[in-house]
C-alpha cells in the first residue's frame, strides 16, 4: 500500500495544525536587519478584491543557490535538552531502516527547480515573479522577524497571497531556504494549508536543512505524519535527532516494518531526552498502522502545553485535546484547528471566530463551517441560536428584519474579535441588503461587514444615506472604490468630534487612510494633522524601507513590510504606519487592498 493510501486510510491527511518556531514579538521599530531600507432589491454581491489562492505549482529555470544558513531546530517537548546532530553528520548505521526505506525517483522532466517556487501565478491570483525583488537575504530576515500576529485581516490575506506566489529566487539566497522562511511565517499566521503548498513546491531531495525542519512542522500542522517520511534521512543528519527518530519509527510502521519501528522507539525512550508522553503519541500512531501497540493509552495529566508534535499526533489519531490546553495554545493554532477537517467539530467552531477575524477563513468558509456544525445531531444551544440568526440575515423576506438579525449577531460577541468575526460571517448578507432599507443614521457596522468580505461596489450604493462626519461616512471615505466629494479637513474634524476611541486613534487612522490614498489635498491633510496632533510623515528605518520597496515596484516586499508594521493589535499600530502602508500599496498597484485595510482600521478601533 502506498504512503498516500495509508495516510488516507488512517485519517492522516493534511490540512492544518502544528507549532512552528515561536518568534518573540518585536518592537515596531526593530523589525529589519541593520542597514536595510537605504539602497434590484437584492443586488448580487460582487467578488472580493483579493482572489482566493489555488494550488498550481509552476516550475522555473535553472537554479542558482547561495550558501545554506544553519538549520532551524523543530519544536518537540522534552524532559531534558534535546540532542541535535552536528550539521553535516552522516546518518548512523540502521537509519535507512528506521525511515522505512522510503525512496522516490522522479524523472528529470518532473523535477521542480529552485529558481521559481510557489503555486500561484498571476493568472491564478498570485503576484508577479519579481514581486519580492532581488534582496533575498533581507526578505528572509524580515520573514523571520515577523511574528505572524497581524492586526489586519486584509493584511493577512494579502501576505498569504504574496507568500504563496511563484516568485523568482534571488541569487543571494538558496531557494529552499527562502521557501522554508515562507512556510514558517505562514505557519505563524495560522495558514497551515498554504504552508504545505510551499513545502511541496520543492522536491524533498532538494530541501535544505532549514526546509527539512520547516517540513516537519508543516506536516505536523496538517496532522499528516506520513508527509514527514521523505525528509527523515536528512532530518536525522541535520535536525533534532530524537524527534526525527520518532518520525522514522512512524514511517517504518507506515511501510509495514514493525521491527525497525519498535527498535527506533526503544532507542528514543532509552535516551531519556524526549518526554515519554510524546513517545506514547508516536506509539499511538504506530498502533493505528498495525506497526505498534494498539492499546496505548494517552493521559494528559501533568501536560502543561500543546506543542506541534502533540497537536499533530493527537489530531491525526483523533485523541481529544483538553480544553485548557487548547485555550492556552498559541493563537496560530486556532488557524490550524479550523483547517484540520479531522478535528472535532466543536473545537473547530470554537476556534473559528479568531480564524475568521484574522483572515484564515473567508466569509464563505466561515458560514459553511457554522452550517455544517449546526447540521450535526443536537448542536449546542448557542450554536443553534447563532446559525438561526445567520439564516435570518440571509433569508428573511423583509430587509428590515434581515438587518435586525445582523445587528443581533454583531452585538452578541463577548470580545472585539468575536464581534468582528460576526461581521465577516454576514458580509454577503450585508452586501445583498437594499440601500433603501431603514438602518438608522450611522450604519458603520453594515458597511464594515460588506468591506470585511470585499464587497466595495455594494457599499458605495449607501453613500447617499450617510451623513458627512459620521463613522459610516469615514468607512466609506476610505473604503469606497471612488473618492467621496467633500472630503476636507472640516469633515475630518466633524468625524473627530464624535470619536470615542482612545486618544482619537480612529480619527488619526481616518486621516492616515485618506492621505495614503491621496483623497485629501496636502493643505487639508496638514491642517487636520495639526488639529489631531499626529505626524504622518515620521521617518524611520521601516518607513524608508517600505517606501523604497514601493519605488522599486515590489508589491511582495511591500506586503511583507506592511505586515511587519502591523504586528499585534490595532491599538498598537501607529497612525503613520497605516499612512505609509496604504500609500505604498497604492503605488505598487494594490489599491483595493489599501482601501480594505484603511476601512478595517476604522471598523475595528
């Protein structure tokens, strides 16, 4: 039986969940390496401005690889410090047996090259091959220093698209190493499925030590232990030796070699360097393959954190993870949880609001998940109420009643994330609401819901119904496809007069968005900035870097630097960062994304 067949038979598929190296959150001013930045009643909703990625690997020309950096150690909890094999060390005798002897031969015409890596082409929604320019090491350094916790849903959607694009590998970096950084950042963003696309875009025998480590994390993230098998020999030579020995044992079991699998497990256990709990999880997977003990019992007592290994192995074998561990897990694991179809539905639904608010789930995917959960026998009362209200938002005959159902959903969440996720869920329903519907004097939530799904053409129909200076007006002023008349310093002042955000941050974001989009003249912008006591032209290494990337017409680098400047929560994003992000995106031909990010800021602050 092939590896793929075994994987499907056991439920060891690939879709989401793993822990990648968790990088510390860095201050907004220290994100770049030294020296960088110099050189009808129900109108049909229109599609979102950013197309959804589709996996279509694209080969490139002959590779030119640079030096290979040191390997990145994968994460696996241990009772003592895990031993790592010295770089370049040969696999010990018997390692090929441990790996199950899995070998794959590809004809020359089927091999993929390292000079252009990624599944998305411009024809399938990706960016151009030169979108990241020629500064490969700089791009990799920024990726490493970006923690993946982005304030903006639309910034995440854009960055995912950029990282998944078939981009040319600069001569200054090994293509496999750059792929490793792309996959690792995607994992920190919760984008486990897209990370797997990137890993699979490089033939396993061309993987560098960094990519080998990233591959292990990616396949754990997707709850697919079988996916690690081709990388076992390289992992044993260049990675966390004990973690890869456990992987080798699992792969031997998948190949039907129970003896070598048991020998490898015993060797890891006798080393004392890996938690026995993690070994038991590997034995549970082996039991599912028929290559180990079937009666392995998993008890989570005294386990204080959820690692990539624990999540991937438990998910692959349908072992329930305690709620307390899920709650304390890193935020990106919620994305992995939602994307893993083998995960218990209740856990996927619990993780879905954050995934939707962050951009891991589209509006359509979020609604589909809730509908699937509600169709199960005896759904939870809260879920039944939520889906009932959502159904009303889409199907009630009267527009006023549909709007009331939406308002109920928007106000039901106990956290800002849950409330914004509700706006994501109702995006299509909001876009289909006739502009003649009575919605009160300031329907900013309705407009925010439309723009959360990218329905900007539908939102502009509401311009005649909003009052200048209202919050709804502000959302439209930056989010509509065309500039609004009367966008002056006085209008911004009216908006600020009703601004209840801390330190009038919402008004500062409005001005930043308008200035970045070029929708307010310089004199009016200067007057409003003085009134709001904000300096949008502040110069930092980051601001110089993103504007230099815009001047070089590098949309991928601009998207990456935009994400680097939007780490954390919206309340921590300086207004001048939003100004430079919106301006740079507009200058590199991404005005729709610029508008959506600016509008999102006014909705979420």
